[in-house]
C-alpha cells in the first residue's frame, strides 16, 4: 500500500468525475484539509473511515484506491451515485443544473 497510489487514484477519480476538493468533502463527509493532505501526500496512511467514505462517494471499493488501475464497480447503482454527486454540488450549481435539465426535457 503506497501513499502515492491513493493520491494518484484520488486525483484520477476527481478529474474523471469533475469533483473539486470541497465538493468531495461535502459529498462524502471527509474534511477538505484531510483530502488535501492525501492529495499532497502529506498523510501517509489515511484513516480507513476516510478511505471508505471517499470510495463510497465514487462508487468504488476502498481497496481500489490503492491500486494502479482503478475502475468503477459495474454493480454500483448509478442513481445512488448520481444522487451522492448532486449533493456535493453547491446550491447555485444544483439550481443551474436543474434549470438546464428542465430546458432539455421541455
């Protein structure tokens, strides 16, 4: 288990999902400074609880954060995952998103 692996995996997941540090923090309940320390490799071994929360937010197994190649679980519920990610948005971002959806659906 390498601290670099989790940092790289977290960067990859955040980039792929368009999630900021603060958005991830709001969505999974892990303090933003903790996320920052993981990303900057200052935290060598994050608490298991933090890793589990981050993994759940992204719909991956906690162990996959320590692997070189990371993929979203096939059996993860896309609706639950989307809901969790929506909660990570700021209220004005959610409002803008829902407005765009309403325009597309009308």
